[in-house]
C-alpha cells in the first residue's frame, strides 16, 4: 500500500501536521466570522440601522435568525467531517510507514548495533598501568579500540537459534547478509555458541551449526574456528566456512559469521551457557561435558616484590638521587642499581624504608623519599654531642604500575662502608590490586 493507493499526496509526517494545523485555523476563522456576522445582523436589524445592512456574507443576511444559525451549524458539521477525513488519511500514512519498517526489519539480522567509544563505561576495564601512559599512548589505545570488535558489534537476539528450539519453518543462514561482528543473545541474555554436537532439527533449522573447537581466551585475541553441521548421525556432516571468534573482557564472545556452505544450516546459541553471562570478572565459565556450565573463580597469584640495597661510601651535601650500588635482594626486578630508582611492577600497596648514619657534631643530615617527584618522607639526624647517630624511616602508600621511587640526600653528611651498610633503601609489596 502506498500514498497513491490511498488517494492522497505522499508527504512526510511534519508536512502533514502543518497542513492540518493550517486547515483547522482557516475553518475556525470562518466560523468566527460567521457567528460575528450573524450576531451583528441581528443587532443592526433590531436597531433599524439600514446603512450597515448592505454587508452580505453567505447570502443569508436577509434571512431569519433561525436560518442563519442553521447555516452556521451546517458549516460546523462540514468542518468536523473534513477534520475526520484528514485524521483517517494520517492514520493510513502511519500504517503504511509502519508496514514498510517491519518489512525492512525482517531483512535485517541484528536487532541493533552497539558502538562504544573510548570514554564509555568499558573504560574501567583497561589493563593495569593504562593510567600512566602519556598522551601519545592514550591516543594509540583509543585508535586500537575503534577497530576492536568487542566495542563494535551487532546484537543477534533470535530465540529460534537456541539449542532447545524446534520450528516447522526451517531457517537458512546462507540467505542472510552477514556484515561485521555479532554478539549472541537469548531473550536479552548473553550466551555463546555450543562447543558440542547439536541434534538435528534444532536451532530452527535442519542441520545446526556448532563450533568445532574451544572458544579462545582473552589473550588469544581473534582466532579462526571451524564450524560443523550435524546431519544423518554425523556431527560434522557439513564442514561450513570457518568463522572468527574473540573473547572480550566481561566473559562474552563476539563472532564474525560467514555464509554457510549450503541450506538448511544455521548458527546455534547454546542455552546452557546462559549461566556464563552471570560470571564475575574474577571468574571463568567452565564445563566438563559442554552441557552443564558453571562459574569458577580464577586463582590469583600475588606477585612477590621485595628489594634491599645499600650505599657503601660517604655522602656529603646535595645528592639528587642516591645510586645504591650494592643490591642484596631484588625479587620482582623492580629496582635498578644503575639509577637507584625503584619502578613499581604492579599496582598495589607498598612499604618502603631508608636509613642514614652521621657522626659530625652539630650537623643536620636529611634524606628524603621521593615518589613521582613528590618528597613524601624524611630521615633526619642531628648530632648534638660527639657520637654517631643513625636514622631510619618507613613509609606506606598505594602505587600504580610504573610509579617511580628513589631517595635523595638533601643536606648534611652520611657515612658507611662495605661492612656497615648504614645507608640503605628497601621496600616490599604488601597487597596487589587487580
């Protein structure tokens, strides 16, 4: 059905609304003038003023009051009929556009396309240390994300694809115009393709397509997997065109489907994997028989980071960065003895200590702990009488991956030798954050 069959001009909805508004306004003006003329004629006729009786409108000025009111009511009825006709025409246009949109929707595969930018809620799922990258690295990361199918995919939510569904009308994915990447849903809940043979006449088709291989891990990136179709008691009777699969953060997968080798074949969604959509970030979805799935908490191995170093010599005056050349412990390889800098390998809570030794009477000696260019803690000694005085300070803080920590000799004089190890610097990771 189109606009010509309805007998009306094919116009857009905004234009039709403007035309209706103009017609109604014109009719109301005419109606107001009719009432005004009727009342004026009555008043002038009653007062005997013959100069104004020359005004003629609708040719009823010489008629009786009843006839004039009848003409007014007749015009009102005509206005209602025209307004009703216009409303019917607008309803017909609305129905025509709705039918056209529904026909267009049947030809589309996905329900909608989701596109995430670099500032969306997925931002919090970046890998550790992303915060410490410079602007160039951030730009490159955003560029990579624009091409990541985990952030640009089409939602494929069709209940007939479920492994527990049987339909009379067999579907064939060879007739579908596949484009880009897809994420599988079942009635609004995320799930994945089956990794086992699916019985025939399931998934709304004759030969269901299942993934002939395990789903990839996150670190595997995009992988290619074979797809098989079950027919006549042969689980891989049809070896369809391979597809691409990627696992995304959040325990879901995206697929780049291709046209199957023949009809009637269609890709399946495993109803048993609905539980996987409820797994947390620290959990993975596992199954022994590929039928019963469950969420399993991943074992997190905490990194062991400890270091201890000393300076076997004397320091005097201002030393911007002490290069502790004697390293006794460096578990985790976070400390660099050539620069005297500790760089945090992981994000977490750290504790540091540093010490000095002074023996000059009346001399003040200060050592400062510096974190990311901020002076945060001091080891201070002041020798009031002839003696040797040592100072030890500790500091606990939270660090992001890549944070820089070192010690500076701000003033005074410190001494040590290869046997004493009185000028020291060390630290440990107390708790790692994910």
